[in-house]
C-alpha cells in the first residue's frame, strides 16, 4: 500500500524527503488508493507514503507534526489550524453529495418532525453544521431540538438504543445506522446543501514551500485518478480497489461513491474562484469559520485565504 516503502532503508525509517500523507475512510480520500495500487506516484517521480488512519487520529497526527499532509474537510482544517497546526489546501477532492446525513428513527419523516426531539451528533464537527443547515431549511433553529453530544462512530449504536430520535453522521457511520435500525431513513443530507462540506488535501506550509514541485506531481496524480473514475469503463476496477481498502464488497461500496461528488479539474477551478456562498470554497470556509467561532471551537475568526492555495491546480490546468 505504501508507495514510499521501496525507498525505505534497512533501518526501517523513510528518508526525510518522503512526503507522508494521512488519509481515512471517506470515498473522496479512499480514491487515492487507485493511484497507489496502479503505481502512478512512482511513475510521476514522487516519493510519497500514504498512512491509513481514523479521521480524527489523522488530524491529530498532522497537528503533532508526524505527517506532512492530511485529508480533511475545509471546516475541520480551520479547527486543526486554530488548535494545533495550520495547513494549506492544494487539492479539492470532492464535496459531500449525500453521504453526510441526518438519519431519523422510524416515523420521523422530516426535519420538522424533530421539533422537541433528541439528536445525537458530534458537537463542533461537520454533522453539527449540517444539522443547523437542515433546521434552517425547515424554518427551525437549534433551540427546537436537543443535541446529545456523541462521537460520530458511536452514533449508529446510540440510534439503535432508541435513546435519541435521530443522529447525524457521515459514511460509513450513517450507512451503518440505516442498516442497524430497521425503518430508519435519511431526513436531510448533504446533497441538499452541496458545497457545505468540501473534502480536500491540506499540506503543511513548510513542506509546500520546500517541496512544491513534488506536491504538483501529487496533484497531477490526483487528476489522473479523477479521469480514471469518470470513465465508466473503469468503474468495476475502481470499485474493486476502493472496496478492498475498506474491506467491503464492491456492490456495497458503490452507494458510498455515489454520495460523494468527485470533481474534475474544470469543476474544481470554478470552486477555487473567490466568492460568497457554497459554490466557492472561500465562501464555504467562511461559513465554517463563523460556525466555529459561534460555538467557541476557537475564539477569533481566522484568515481564510491563508488556508487556501489554488495555484497548483491552476498551474496544472495551464
């Protein structure tokens, strides 16, 4: 799995110029596995080591300086930057297109049905923001519900226990909840707020400055992966690789991929344009920043532009 493994010495330690990237179980990030399995990083002449981790653990590893880059949402990158170590987005992989969802107990048909009821979610993270957006769309506010702060990976069991009326989580936790609770259903998903959650590759400012040419090569491989995924003739092979990484059957993995909109370079360039609202990563990240300050994830608004660098994508496009 690790492309940098061949470059490791007998001591077992990778050389200093190996780029270490933390990635986790999200379709837009599992997609890196295609480049790994097909040897495209080696072909591109870049020494890169992908480290498979739980999502929160990957952010913690980045904050501790153990890896050079990490796959994060644009909102979580702000939290990591404010509380541990800043980073710079160089690749926008995708936006969530349904994989993040509010799952209601049987009988809960819409967000309006949640009035006065309990929902389990991880406060201060993406599910919290998605629920607020869903409440807003239903003409409601956070005061209309009771939030039960719950780690995302524990939400399926909490829903199954019937201690709450709904949960909010991302795949695979949201899918697990739907399987474990018969009659449960999605009542609001990220497909109804495209661009609220952008999934990206964030790198440390130091490694971006000292290894920029290598990061350009990594980004080029990413768009090779995107082209591979967009070709319908490759879908069976792609699903085999993606599902193999997370140990499920290809047909079970396909809905996860459908709920993630992986963007072409042309689509990413449009998202990289500065603007307000969810169609721009700048506008989306500003919304996340406002949310983080309001809910005291950190104290003061951050300088959004420092976290976003479209130059590599624009350079490749030329």
